[in-house]
């Protein structure tokens, strides 16, 4: 339940108590023409209006997220509530709500008349009630939970029938009016309407946890403080393992990880299937081994066929890749050799390793292309950046790529921009939560823009100036902004 909704429900509860309290004093105790009795009468209406306003505001928060707020325009209703409250309290001076022909001091000795502001108040209250009902039923239909809609509909219908006959003062229903006086009935209707919304699941409550467990696909459960499993879905887990997993996750088997948490009066636990992570780790290991084996083969071939022209070309390719990527290969091997499935470095290590592995593969591919042609389609650069972002998405990072760089340009210039992109990712990989990348080709330059949420370094700025590359970085409001520009000459374009 939204914290604002809970606050308004508390206000409604207090006002209902105050409503009955004022009614009891006003009608059960005799004050004759006292000022106290008259102002109790005024406050009677103020409380009624306030209950309607707070009920409307509580309905507005149905379906809102924890940190979501309603529009500021609704606060105008508060202003009107304040204005009408002041007008009721000051009625003795202007008598625009209630008029007393015999004078204010003799207000109860004769009939009183309704002033223009009384009817305006009735219109205001009617609008509040209609808007409340309209929003409630709209949210009910939006939720598609209309199976028991008649329960919510019955409350305003019964209230409307009662109010109609109450105003008509039908003699045949006098016994009913005596048993259910208007204040008590209004309180009952308010509570019944809120309960009907709860019954239709518009207002969340702490019920049906077991039903949630059995309907979900999660392997979860709850254990009380005595070690008894209260609710569970999926595999059985011993008490000792649940308590052990409080400090750190416990590996049940090769592909199942147990995590537990302390909750009020017990423990909550869930089992995670890490088969996909293990497969990913295996693929990363294979990729690393494959690259190492290829390096060895290239070295051996270099020694055996040194004099042959074709071998010489292969040697040049190897040396080019080796010089460009050896630090990345060493870093990837170090991650895989030191990663621990049950340790704290498992998920960070897998995430960094995935990004480095993509970079090695894509960078090598573009280097190989550069041996046969100086220029190629920018689609190769797009594929490289997009693959890195897709790997980040697997680990929960929000990613987006905006591409406006169609053309054929120098591969060396694309690699220069790709290095900048990779450098930003690796420096912030352990903390970033979202990455927005934009690449644009315009004005004889290839431009890269990056926005990184939660960067590793939230202070300072830096600038990189090279003959062909200029790069500016700065941090603002917890977001790293990167602007890189690679200059292109006439020879860097192709067809």
C-alpha cells in the first residue's frame, strides 16, 4: 500500500471518530442557544467535507508506485476545503451559508434558511463524491478485476437510496431512520466502500501469501523462528541451510543457489537456477582458451613458414591483434582463473568478462577487415557496440543505442571510437545501472555520446586530446557524460 494512501486512511479514521463525537455532543447534550452548540453544528459539515476529500485523495493513489506522486493540480481541492472551512466557521459574521431571521443569538428558537454558499458547498461535495466514484470504477475496469464489481457498485447505490428517503422523510421508514441515523450510516457507508475496494484487490493488503506462492513460478518459502516451514513453493530446504544462507548464498548443487533473509518473526528464502550463468562462464572460458590456442598456433606457424609470403601476412595479423589486445586477453584470463561461484566476485567478474570477451572478438574482426580494405560499413561498429549493450542487459543494466551513422568510413577511425566506448564501460562496469549511447556521423566527424548512470567516479572531469580524437568527460547529478569526436578526412570516406 502506498504510504500516502495509508496516511489518508488514517485521517479518514480520525475524522469518522470526530464525526460521531461531535454528533453525540450536539444531539445528546443540551446547550440551548450556546455558541458551543452552534459551532459544533458548523464543524459537523466541515468534517463531512474533509472525509470526502481524503477519500478522493486515497483513491487517487491506487495503482501508484512507491515513489510515484499524483499531479499537483489536485491540490486545488485542498484550497477549496480550506476556503469552505473558513466560511463555515465565520458564518456568524456573513450568514451566507446559514441565515438566522431571529438573529444569531436566537438561532435555535426559529427556523434557519440556507444561503447561496450552502448550495455551492453541496455542489462541491457532490463533485467530490462523483469524481471519487468515477476514478474508483475506472481503476477497477483498468485492472480487469470486475468479477465482484457489484459489491463496489452496491455501496453508492444503497447510500443514494437511503439519502433520498431520508430527505423525503417517509413516515413508513421512521423506525429505520431511528435505528440507522444519518451520521452512523454515513460512517458505515465510508468503511464499506473502502472494504469493497480491498475485496476487489484495488487496495493491497497483507493477505493470500500462500496463494501468491503457489501461483508464482519462483522457488520461494517462509520459515518461522521455530524452524517450521509456513509456506513454500518448490523444493524443500532444511532449517540449517536456511540459517547458513543468511550470511552468504549457499550452493545446493552445481546449478542451484540458496539465499535467505531475516524477516519479522522468521525467515524468507528462495532458490535461484544459475544454469545460464554456469553456461555463460563455460562459454567465456572456451573463448579464452580458443584465443590462447590460436595465438600459440600462429606463433608456431610463424616459425615454420617464415619465408612464405602467405605466412608473413598471417604473422602480421597475429602481431597486430597481439599488440592491440594482449592486455585484454591477460585481464580476461585473470578474471576467469580467480572467479568463485560462491564468492562476492562472481557476478561482477562475469559481467566484466563478458564485456572484455565481446571487445576482443569484435576488435579482432575489424582488424582483420582492415587488412583487406581501409574502409568498411559503419554497421560493423554498430554490431560491436550493440553486442556489448546486450550483454549488459543480461545483468540488469538498462541500455539504449541511438544510431545515426550510416556510411562507409575508415576502419581505423571506427576502432578509435570503439576503444573510447570500451574504456568508459570497463572503468564504470562495477557500478553502472543504465547506459545511453548515441553515435552520429556528421560534419566530417564520427561522434559518440554516452550517459552512464551511477559511474564509479562521481567527481571531476577529464579531457583527452589527440590528433584525430577529442574526448570530454564530466559528471553531473550522479551521471557521467562522455562526448567523443573522431575527425574524418576526405580519404576516410568510401563507397
